[in-house]
């Protein structure tokens, strides 16, 4: 029997389609229902039911022979179709095991034990000005057309920084954990994908080392929903994420010796308040000896990732979005790495 | 590439409009009667105008707590300014020693405002009429309900808008005003002060919307925030139904315009407006060359164009008579029908 799982986010819908047990397809529909656009045609229930039916019919899946599962933030909407299982994204995150999910969209930062929500128009300085379609208007239009993505780097930076401002200062991730960044913010096809990693750097609170994964198809929520419905259908979800790299946050200047076992050891010295990317991806793990004032000396092993090893020597509490020079340098570095990928 | 279809104007073949007396009244219609916009549903008697006088108002010749005045007679003074009665009415002294001037109760006829059939009467207060309408969607609207005669300004310049409000239209009180492609805060404040029932507009800045929302004022935006033109089809249609009684339904994000049943059929052929009840419209379609789209990406935000070609994650659009094409990224556009 075919299985279709839909995740309804604030800016788009993601689907996981399994026509057979072995076959898995991810599909993103980057639009959502808004009363302002569709209110005179249909209600939310009709709209979403129509989308799910369209996705099924395009794949020649017949409704009676298909199990429909739904999840969503803040909740999965009602459908005219019979659904086998439905769950809130919040519950998926709270029930996470092993890998730490960090769910970010244009409304919320959500991880196990922590939820910070953000309204685009809550700021005092969010008043309009006389500029023709200035930044404020653009952000306001995101409320009216939530699927749209900003048209330039500075607007995206502004939006991302507003989300990160809501994360409490005392919040820390435990060093050594595997962390997957997921949610609508990463499924949107933004103009500058390097800003995804800037957002990750900013959201990655706490000092230490982290194995970072990027989920650009909301696979975490979709697969966890399937797991909660029937664990045998998805035994391992980690294989569906892109291993971005090994992120090292030292809180100040650091030294690192990279031993990849081939005899060409690398010694790297990084001054404070810098972001440095060392491209590295290998099936054989490299041994890293990291020394910094805050972390002391630690030895770790890593296979790197699509980005490599990312060093971040900013002091805890410093925002990359407030340091234009560092932001530009980092964007450039991520841009170059992504170009070479 | 699946993209949603936005239909700015929809035919609604069956909807219900509630008409309410300001105070309890007497019905002139019964259930099942067919009514037209100027049909009288019933009547009631109440004071239709009230003027609150400033605290430094000094009345002329009042001994008790109230006194009757004929229109144009002297009520009193505010400093050196003389205040005359704008209508026949009664000057009343309130407990806080302020004064109000209330017009004499007059007969008020509740008109139908729509072409339809009376479906039910609720006591002496309201009637429910089954009718048909064209529903125009607002991108953004305050969640209030109001109704009134539609006045359409011809997209005037900023300087002219206020002057239009104060001089061009004879009394904007109770009217729903389409004010132009864009409106500023000062003009909306003035419309609110003059007692307009609602203001509808192509675009505005967020301060204008916040003002309307904070003051319980019906306010609708067709295109979005910024300085964006009203879609041509909406402006043309509003102009064609100027001075009609219309309904602003903010909670549903729509402006409901009552129409004759036969008008819907004629317009459908001419304008290809999708009918909500006759066909089950597709809410999403695969985008193809030749389709009409609305761009939601600067500097073309809100513009309408025609798809020239489709690539994997974007489309190339021609705007107006310009031969050049512009790349618009998914999902920054909608199909328009």
C-alpha cells in the first residue's frame, strides 16, 4: 500500500511519498493557504485536500489504496481525506531521540525543551516609511504572502537575525551532539543559500564541537511522523540528511592540529572573532586536537562534511549579524565552498 | 512546476446577507419576497445624528437640562466662535456638564441593498436575504464588517486625495471609498474623522493599516504593503459598480458586491470570471508559457505579466508591451485567472 506523508509549515508543504516500501520521494510545494489570496475561492481544508489529491493523482496513486499521514506547525490542518495518523511538529521535536533536531521557520525556533516564537510585525520599529517598498514593507508582505522569499541578501539577513534575537542568551547546546537543522526556513529556495549556514552559526549556541546536518526537505518531520506511525518503515533517518560538517565553537582564539592519517598533518591557528572553513570530507575519520582558552585541549574525530570543518572563534553572545565585516567574510567563505561542492 | 491559482474576483451564486435595523423596527416584507437594492425592508424611528460639543461650549439660553432648537438657530459659543444647529434637534446637558446636540428622531428606511429573496426575519431586528455576489479578495484587511455605498476615486494623486474626500464627494459619511493605488496615513485619518464606513485601496504602508486596526476602522488592501498599483481588473470592475451598495467583510478578506443574477451570466462570458459554485476550480496548476501571473518579487512586486518560458526553479515573464523577459523565482509568483 502506498504511503503519503505531508508536513504543513508556515511557508510551504513538504511531502514524503512511498509508492512501495523501498521507494522514497520527497516533494516540496512552496506555497501555503492564506485567506488574502484564496479566501474568496475556498477554505483551508478544501485547499490542502486539493493539493494532497493533486500530488497523489500526479503519481497515479489512488486514494483508497494510500495511507495519508500529516504533521505540521503549529498543527496539521484538517483534510477532507481520511488520515491514518496526525501529529504536531512540536510533539515530533519533543519526542526526538539521538540526533538533536532544531526546527526553524519564519515564525519559530524550536528544539527539544525550547520554543521561541516570533511575529514579523511585533517590533516597534516595524512602522512603514515613505520609501517605495522599503524593508519594512517587504517584511510586512511576508505576512500577506508567507511563501515568498526575500529578494536580496540584506533582507534575508534582517529576517534571520530577528528570529535569532528571540533565542534566550542562556540557551546552550551540549558539546559533542549531532544536530540537524530542519524546518521551513531551510526548505525555502532562498537567493543566497550560504545564509543558511550563517543562520546555523548564529543558532548554534554554546561552546564545543557539533556534528551539523542540514535538512532541506523537512525530512526530519516527515520521517519521524512515519516512524511514529510504523517504525519498521524508516529504521534510520540520519542517512536522509546532508552532513554539512563539523562545527567547532571555541569562544576565542584557538589552535588545531588535523591528523588525517596520511602523514600530511595540518596545523591551523585562528585568531578570535573569526569564522574559518577548512574543506574536509573523508571516509576515514581525521583526528583533531583543538586547544583554546575556553575549551582547554580536546581530541575529537570527524569525517567532515559537505562544508568541512567550520571554526567559529566569536565570543559567546556576540552576534554575527551585528558584525558586518565578519558577516561579509563568512558569507564569502560559505559561497566559495558551496561553489566548489 | 505546481503553482496556486489566485482568482481576484469570484462569482458567488449563493450567499446570505444580513440587514439589521439600528433599533427595533417594523417589517414591510415577508419571508419569500423578492427584493431589489432599493426595496424597503422595513422602517424604524431613531435619532440619526449626534454632535458632541467641546467642554468649553457655552449654551445660549438653556434653563433645564435640554432644549429644542430649529436648524440654523444659534446653539451657543465656543470662545468667540458661534455654533449653529445643523439640524432640528435637542441640546442636552450630560451629567459631566458637557453638552450633546441630538437630531430629532426621524423615520429610517432599511433598504435591501441586494437582489435576492428574504429567507428569514429575526424578530424586529434583522433580515436574512439569499442573494448572489461578486467577491473581490483583499490581500490584507482589518477584521471588521461594514456596508455602504461604494465611491470610486479615479486613482488621484496624493495631493488630490484629501481634497477629494472633503470636497469632491458630497458627504462621505457611511460610504465605502476606493481611494486609489496607494494611500497615506493623513488621508485615512481624515476619512475616518469624516465618518467613512470603510476605505479600500491598492496598497499602503504598515502604519496606515495599524491605525485602521487600532481604531476599529474597516480597511482593505488589494495588492500589499508598499506602493503597489491596484490590479487593473479590480479597478475597472469597481468603477463599473460605483455608487452600488456593497459589503466589506473583513473577517473573510472580501469585498462583497451584490449583482443581479442575469448580470453574472453576461459578465462570465465577457470577463471569464470564475464561478465558485458552477465549476470546481483547480486551486493549483502546472505553470505554462502564456499564462498570466502576478510577480511577488522586487522591483516587480504586485505586477501582472505573461509567462514567456519556464525553467526548473523560476519563470521568465514579460510585463506589458516590454519585449524583455524578467526572471521570477519560485515561489515569488502566482497564476492569475
